C-alpha cells in the first residue's frame, strides 16, 4: 500500500514461517475472495479487480520455487492493476454519495497529494540503485537474515581489494545460511581468485591472503575457491607439495575446474613430473576452450622437453598458435612458446620472426628481463638449435 522498505532481494523464509501466520494469511485471502463474490452484482469492480490480482499473481507466486528469493517487487506491477481498478471505482462510489462539486474538489486535491507523495517515495527508492554498495546495504537495512545481500557486498569488497570486509560479509552469509534448508550454499563462490593471482607476488601480502583463505576453509571446509587460492599462494612461495595438495583438494570438490587443473599441472612441472603435468594441462584445455594458458603450457612441454618421447613439434605449434590467438597477441610468453614450437619442427626462420614479435611486446610492456631472455632464444635459433627448458619463464 505504501512503497517504503523495499529491497532488491527478499530472502526465502525456507519453511520458517509460524503456523499462525500461514493460517491467518489463508483466512484473510479467503475472506476477501468471499466478499468479492458476494458483492459481485452490486460492486462488480470488486470481483473483477480482486480476481485480476489473484490470477496475475499465479505465474510468479512461487508455486514452483525458482532461485533464493521469497518474492520480488517487480512481480506486483501487473497484478496491482486490479487493485487500482478497485480503488478508482470505490472512490467514484464514495464521491457519488455526497455533493458532486465538493467531492470533485476533494478527489482532485487527494489525487494531487497522493501522486506527489508516491512520486517522492519513488524518487527515494530509485536513489538506492545508484551503485551496488548502496543497493545491497539498503537491502540489509530493510530485510532480515539476508545472506544474499551479504554475499554480494562481499563480492564488491573483493573487487576493491578489501579482503577483511569481504570475509566479514561472507562469514555473516555463512552463519545465516547454516540455519536454512540448503547448507551447501556456496558462500562467496568467486572470492579472491583473480585477486590472489594479482597479489601473490606483492611484498607482504601472500601471508595476509593465506590467512583469509584459511579462515574461509575453517568456515566452509568444502569451499573449493579457498583451496585453489591458497594453492596459488603456496606455489608462489615455493611450497610445491602443499600447493599440490590444495589443488588436488579443489579438484576433489570441483572436478571440472580448469584453473585448478592448470595450477596442479604447474606444480607437477616444478617437481619434474612432466607426463603428469601434461595430463593436467590437457584436461584444463578440454574443460576451458577459451583459456590460452593451459594450451601454452602444454605446447611448451611438447616443444622443449628434454625427453624425446614427450616432444611433438607439430602438436606444439597447433596449441601455441591457439594460445596466441586466444590471448589477442598480448602475452610475450605465448610468442616464446610458439617460437620454441617452430624451432622444434625445424622452422627456424618462423621461430626468429615470432620471437622478435615477443621481444617487441615485452619491451612495450616494460618487461625488460623477459625481453632479454627472449633475445637469448634468438641467438639459439640463428644457430638452428631448438630450445630445451623447464618452463616458459626460465
């Protein structure tokens, strides 16, 4: 009746409504329906408006539950036409009871006041949509036990790099969710994956990130993102065996995680388990057709391995070309891999041309040490000697 305390998301009660609330609601619904039927001859707009309201609600009333929302404001747009119909015709009946001129004045003044008031509340309501933080913070203020709002604020904090605040929101969401029907709801499903990659090499931050991921695992032991991110930090620290354990744990929970397969492949490569690393890269490439990293890593092994039984220059060229294409030609390491693949097939002129492109890109990006490394490869290719290395960054 009055548009205030509205939210973008209302959490589903999940069978927590008291019996008396359900009984009174049904009784209220039946009472209005009975009155509309009884008065259908004298006040036909009651019958028409009420049944318009009920029938238009049927598709969105939640008879078949979809998603986590209990209801949504937008679902009342069309049903409310029936209620407006009742209000307008009822006002007309009331006006007919008095002096026509007087009631016209009262109706006009009332209309102006009501429309102005509703316009003001609509203006206030739309102001909450100016940004994500305002929207979800308002949702928390006008609803209870809104784990969905906490979760989305957590995502926002992750994007800003505010990991402490993010974990606070995810913890709140987890506590709320633990009392609901779906205990396996994935709290913060994309927490810090990209953030951990960006931060893992920055001074002083891996330990901070590690603490966040361990806290997440304590809150939710079957949380694959936390294991994956902790594995990345452990890998960056050189704690390879522990990193392997975390990547394997990620894949136990989420077997089709292409990033985790790539991470495990990198860790196995560092241990010298070349064939096992290749198997992981192959799985990652199959699971993520648009991911260049697994293809480049696999191509590197096929082109540069010291084990002749592993090398396959033609396959390496194919995979490296895919990696360069998928990356948009912006990563000099992928050019290095493609050059190594050409060299393995004896196409040294192609290798030189490609590696020089990589050098130019690395210089433009300010990666001086990488550019120097690639120029060392050029010397080998001029001598028609293929590359033999462990990883593309060596």
